């Protein structure tokens, strides 16, 4: 596709992905329910136009999806893991074929740049590739028994139905992070996407159906239920869903975690971030500036890993501030399908108002707004969702700084003395997702990564807070929820652990030397 917006035909994209004007929001695979729940209209934040409409899943359709998933699990779990991996490999190949239209739809429905839309689909491809290899490595451990002629080992079994609740900002990648791993583990999945981005979810389900139908995968291994919070509440309270993976705000995650915990289920929570970059006196500013700008304005500041706070040593503070202010003057804002633009719109006008309110709160707290963002109007901005980014000098203790604003609002914070003071500022928030330090001092970098350093789930040196690879486990601590997705050994959350002891002797010795004679 050309980078020119005029050459990306959204109607053609929807046709390629099999999207109609009115779509069912409930599917158990090849079967799409025809009953009609509440109508959901998806409007693009890019131009305000209606993309398509969806009939929300009803409670009865949710119930049918759960039952079908339970039935499918009995068959799916018995298929050897490498065979399941082969099907996921084919899904990755199919995503390669659909990368451009799906990436364009992600950009158009969510508002992120076309390059970021393509990047999100690439994340799906990457996690499929990762899962294929993992399907031959779902290993346990052989353990030595204290009893003679005994063998111990641990192994992992699939859980059953995995519920996935995803957010609008990564409307397809996070679903695939979960499903690719859950499927090779032997689980089945039921997905409730954000009602703000339902069309991309339908496209993903249709692509998956192509692969699953060709391989005779049981109906119910991949199910979709689109709707509001009521569906999420059904899922989190449902004992038939042993694991709920939820991505979103800390407020939402606390509600999900509480509901799942009440029934002693498992939850995987990926929640908010209040991410910081520390800039030390030895930092290479040639690396700092692009890392900070992309972290702060990429996806219009709507990533959970977006850079919110910049903690700068006082010896380089003014220099960094001046360069950043100049750099912000070069940011191009407009239609994200035009690749010459750096920033697209926020997701909706409610997000715009939240952003404007946050800027006012910074002022009210005593902050100095260096680059004041605002709502953009005029030609190309008719949707009302476009804003310009902001930079504000602030103090870490301001209430607004302590909270995550899902928008391109960057706070400059000053520190003096050694690196421990900067780390203390960084850690003095409730969230603990992503963090970064720019330094050429090995002692500072090692301190940042040590037990006394960053308290975040992700800690980077000389790269920004945003843009994680799928090979590493993704997630954070504190109010970020503690969940881990994607790479490393994150697969274990989708399985139940079992310890086995085998006695191959002719006697029955007890552990701990206990005698029980009769």
C-alpha cells in the first residue's frame, strides 16, 4: 500500500476482511449467532465516519459460547501440543497474508498510525511464531525423591476455558498474546474485546475461522462475545472460566481481580502504567530525544507503556528541556493512515476532555506548561478527536502526576545528587509497569537494575519505555496488576501444575521417615 491516505480505500479493506455494514458480535468459530442484541456503532476517530455496526452478544449467546467451549476443550486438550502448534503456525501465516488490510483497519478504528497498526499485526505474527516453538517445550522438571526406588516430576495440564478481556489501545495484539499461548497449552478461549474497537475483533475471528475450519478444529476453541461491562461481569463471576486475562485500567482490573478471587479463580491482570525515563548527566541525548518523543506521543500517548514522566538531572535539565520543546514543534498531527504524520487522534471525544482536564489540573497544582496541548479544529480534524501534545514542568507529588492520563501529556521532573534520588522519584507512584534509564555510567545502570533499583516489571537501559518484544514476559507490579503475558515462561499461567510421584519398588516407604505399621 502507498503511504498516501487517498490510496488506502477503507471500503476495500473492509471487503477484504469480510466486514459487512451490520455484523454479528457473537461467534463460536464457524457459527455466528443471528439473534440481535444491542446495536453498537463503531465510528472512526480518524474522520468521524461510521465504519460498521455490530449486534452485541446477549447473555444467552455468552452461555452458549461457554458450553460450546467446554465441549471443545475435551477434544482440543487431547490433540498433541505440536499439532496444536502447527495450527497456530498456519494462523501466523494467514496473518501475514492479511497484514496490510488488518493493520489499516487497526489504524482506522483505533487511531494509531498505519505503521503502528502494521506493527501490531506483526506482534500477532511474532507471538504465533513463538508459540509454535513453545508447543514442543511445555516442559516440567524431574525431581529426586527422598524415598528409594521412587521418582518425582512435575508437569503442566491445560486449564479449560480462558476468558480474555482486552482494551481498545491494542485491539488485536493482546488478544493474540493470550490465545496463541493458551491454544498451544490446550485451552480454549472466549474473547470480549473493547466495545470501542469491535470491528477489528470481528476481523480477527474471521481470519482465525479460516484456519480452524481448514484444520477441523472443534467449534468453540475460539469464541467471540462483543458487548459492554455486563458481559465482562458474567465472565469474571463464572466458575467455568478458570482464568480471566484482563487488560485495561487499574480501576477495571481491581474489579475483575476481586470478582475472580471471590470464586478462587486465576486472573492475569495487565493494567495501567505511570512510566518514567531517568536522564543522567552522562546520557547520550542523541538516543534520549527520539526515545522520549516516541514514548510520549506514539499512539497519541495511549499505550500502557507510554512515557508519562521524565526525571532529569539538574545539570542537564535545561538542555534537555530546550531540545524537547523544539522537537515537539516538529511533530506532525493528522490522519494516521498518512505515514508522514507522527500522531493521530485520541480514541474519542471523552478522551479529549480527560486530556484537557489533566492539563488544567497541572496548572492548578502549580505546574508550568511549556508546550500546551489542546483540541485541534479545522480541516482534517472534523472528528473532534485530535489534540496537540503537551509538556509540563511539575512535581512528582502532584495528584495528577500520580495518576495515569491516557494522552500525550509529559511531565518534566528534576532530580539532584546521585541516581538513588532519581530511582526514589520513579518508584514513588502506585503503578509499576515500564521504566528506563539513559546513562553511559555502568554503575548507574547496574544500580537501576538491582534490587534497590526500578520496581517495575520492565526496566530498560538506553531505550525508551515503549515497544516491548514478544520474547520477554510483559507486565508490571503494584497497581499494574502483577500479570505476565507473551514471552519467557508466561505460558505457565495458562496451565495447572501437577506434581507426580511414582513408586517402582515392592515396598511403601513414607516421606519424612514416618512409620505406619499395623
